[in-house]
C-alpha cells in the first residue's frame, strides 16, 4: 500500500502562512511527521501561489529533502512548476501529480515522466471534461494507460485516479468509483489506482466517517494507494486493519506492530 502524504499544500492555511513567512522549520516538522506516520511519498503542492509557484516549489523541495529521505510527489497544474520541482529532487524515484487525457496536458507532462523516470498519477479527465458515466471513466483510463505504455512507461509506475465526485451531488458516485477501481485493477494487472478521499464527503456531515468507510471499501476493491493525512491515527488504523483482513499483511506483522505502537487505542 503506497501512501502519499497530503499535508504540504498551500491550500491549507497553516502551510500557506509558513510558506509566506519562509518558516522552513514548520514545513520540515510536517514532513517529518508524515514520514514517521508511515507515508511512502510526500506530496508538495504550492499551486495557490500562482506567480510565486516556481521559486516556492524549488524552496519547498530543498528544505523538505534536508530532513527526510522519502521521495516526493511533485503536484501542480503548471508543468513548469512540475519541472522546477523535479529538477530539485534527489530522494529516490519521484512522482508527478498529475497527468490526464487532455491533449495539452499529455503533451507537456509526458516528457517530464520520461526525463525524470517518475511515477505518475493519472486523472480520468479528457478534453471533453470529467467523466459523466462509469463507461466514460473506464474509457479514459484505458486511453491513458494505452498512451503511456506505448511511450515506454511501465504499468508499475502508473497510478490511475478514477476521479471521485461528492455523494452530495449524486448517491451513485461512490459505488461508481468502487466498480471502476475493481474493473481497472482486473483489466490491467500491474497498474495501480489512487485517489484523495475527502471529495466523497464534500458538503455532508460526519465527513470522517464517510471518508474512512469509503477508504476501506476501495481497499477491498483493489485500490492500492491513497493520498491522505498519514498522521490521522484513525485512518491509519482502519487502513492497516483493512489490508490485514484482505491478506496483504504477512503473518499480521503490520497489524501487530500497529497494536504495540498504540495505533488502535
């Protein structure tokens, strides 16, 4: 299970304030906390800063890599900011968040995947926009996987994001994604799926309950990566328990380790 720590994002008020003050110590504290909580990658996103995004991305990558050996997931809608961040990375194999099936996005991001030998998060979005049906979602996923693999990108480096829509906007949005994840994982052995969970509960009460339940159900359908807050003990505990029940925890070692560390208290 690959966990992408989502906390270093300037859309979050404390992170934006720390970035504006150039408070490297605070940013580094958040990076270390995610590493200690079991993150596999640390996402770095400063896309809200617009004109200052490129120098800010370079600064963030430099200060984060001073305190952690985890590889980074460089996250931006701006391919120039992606390139700036990737050029600074030194910790292992980087990840890019994200590409999609829009012509321009594919054209600008694909060369970066190749140049930096990066893993890639791929959103199910095309020139016509977001998928309206599950058939659209699966068709777009197929198109992206076909294009990337034809360019030599290994399936193991591709993380399809099926694009989660809020339940508040349609009661079938959850089950549609669950079915899409299962179909993608069955149809393309070796590919991966990932997502940010919080959109499923947007504008609804008790969001943590919905997010946790959805995560467990996605794991059962084959999703093998999540973009989340790894310092949230309740979510981590649910994820460890889910993977153990699914037979993905040899001799229940991770579950036992989590228990000894107080994860389930």
